[in-house]
């Protein structure tokens, strides 16, 4: 090699193991990931990296598996401040008697800012590089994510009734349209539309949300078929199942993300299939609220894209997506009656490339390939509880805990180094969290 064939780059990550996600079902050994600016320049053998690149910084990860950053496709970040406040209750009691009154009493811009930062600290620390959020004051969530350099799809809320963010559908949609205009095209932020659920949004605002999505290209995310009660109530009120009603209103499409989808039958699956809508599976929230379970294997066999989310920390109660993957893989086997359902690599795909697909960003997120954005994490497998290593993909799903994440980069910028957050001041954040919990406890 002569000097003129050598390319200058920024960072070289030497990985003992690499799970690139694309190609699927692949574990590579002793690879180098080269980062140039905010993109992956190459994924090559170490010998080829020596020959082709001269870099500013080299990071040796000799006991680590390197993979794309995880994509948490559903949550309510600021609800982390309600973690552990009300447990062991069914969804409607939990919402009516605990969550909605607490939200009425405490939600304001400062609560959203501090709660979102708490959630981001946990997500970054456990391997998530992109999260999808649906909550009040989306402009605050957006600012926090943008300032921290974390990638986020942020939905503005849409409901029939007033909340601290607006008086009703007219105001939500006006503010929401402005929010989309303000943030579309940002490096980190994907603004989106968040009609809360079929039972809280009536036909007219639902159709206006569809029109706004068509005008702007913004995705729609909605809680759908979360409980048996939701389906029964819809049948009683409109004579249709929630999915059928939304299909008639034009809500289902390739830009639509349906969160939960428990309690579904063949007619619901057919509508998802025809529309190209995505499903966001939140198994731990569904288990904890006894909502039911999403038949993931069946959906994947029907060609429906399934991504994964933790839901809010008040119904999980953590935002560790590795823990969620483990639960998803275990539960899928019981639901399908088949131990081969949702194998490890497929579970990892659900939290990476399939999340990217749900966002419409599979061209630049969700796998380690040259040209994609440098959203990368490393998991340290040297601990006794992760030894020995026969198959790192197995460990990522069945043995790992998110706290083993040692490094993370978003847009090529370090977010976690040696297990420490680089851009969030944790001691200062903990003081603010303490102050909120003191006030909430008194209520
Ligand atoms: Zn939710």
C-alpha cells in the first residue's frame, strides 16, 4: 500500500466480536469499525483497517461485542419520575386512580425536562441510542434530547380532552403542526403525531391527524389493542374492533406504528398486513398490567414489521432494552408454543433494524454498515456471569443486563465511555429527582 491509498478517519473501534445485524444472523470476529464524522466509513478486518485507514483515535475492545445502538420504539420518558409509585394494578385503575391524577398535579415543563433527562440517562447507560416518546410538552422532550445528542422520535399528544399541554384537539393539532415544522430535518429529532389511543381520540381529530401526516410525512404512533376491555368497548360503541375502525379512518399505513397489539385476531392481522403498518411490542408493560400478549411470531410470519419498546418506567419499571429483549424472546416461545420462536438474532433485529424500519430510517440506522450513521454500542462480556462465551448473540439476549454496556456513540460522538455518561451530569440530575420524589410522596 502506498500513502495515497490510505484514508484519514476519526475513530477506529477494534471489536473482539461484532454483531452487524445486516447481514442477518452473523457474528464476526476481530473486526474494526471505522468512523468518519457522523458515519460509519467501513467495517473491515483489522489487517484491512491497518492497510487502509489512519485514524485519530483507536479504542480496543478486547472482551466486548459491538453492535448497532438499540432503538426503543415506545415510551413516556418523563414518567420515569413516577417509577414504582403505583404497582400491581390493572390498566384502567392504574390510569384513572393513580397516573392521571398525579399527572394533573405535577406535570409542567420542569417535570418533563427532569424526567426526560432521568430516562435518557438510563437508556443511554443501557445501550439505547434512539428512543420514541409520546408525552406532554414534546417541545421540552425534544430540546432535552437534542441538547444531550440523543436521537429521538418525539410525538406530540392528541386526545379529546384537555391536559396540561392543551385545551383539546384544535389546540393539540395547531401546536403539533408548528412543532413538526420546527423540527423536521433535524440531525437528531424526528417529530411525529401521537393520537393517544382509539378510546381517547374520536373520529374527527383522528382524521385530521391522518391529514397532517399526509401533508408533512410525519409518522403516527398510537396505543392500539392494549387490553381486552378496549376491544370490547369499541365493539359495543361502534360495532367494530379498534383496528377496523382505524383502518376505515385511514390511520393505518406504512408511516403508522401500532403500540401493543395484544388481543388481536386474524382480521386485525390482515389489516396490518394490507396497510404495511408497524407493530411496537412492549412485553413487560403488557405482562405487568396483565393486558395480554402480542403474538410476535405470528406477525413476523405474516410479514409485519415488529419493533420493541419498554413503554414508560411507571409500567415496566425500567428502560433497559436488553432486559426487554430477554422477556420478549422468552414470552414469544410460550405464546407460539414453540421454543424456536424469536431466536436471539431475530430479537436483536427487533431492537435495531426493525426499529429503524418502523421509523422509516432503515437506510441510515439499525445496522453496522458503511455509509450508515455511527450509532454504535459495545457490551463488555468479561464478567463472570457472562462467561464462557460460545455465542455472543445468545449472551446479548439471554444472559446480559444493559448495565454491561461499556461504550456508546451517537453520530460518532461518545455518549458512554467505560460505563460512564459523558454528556449528562448525573449527580446534579439526582438532586432534582430527589426533590421531585419528595413532592410526589407528600401528595
Ligand atoms: Zn405507552
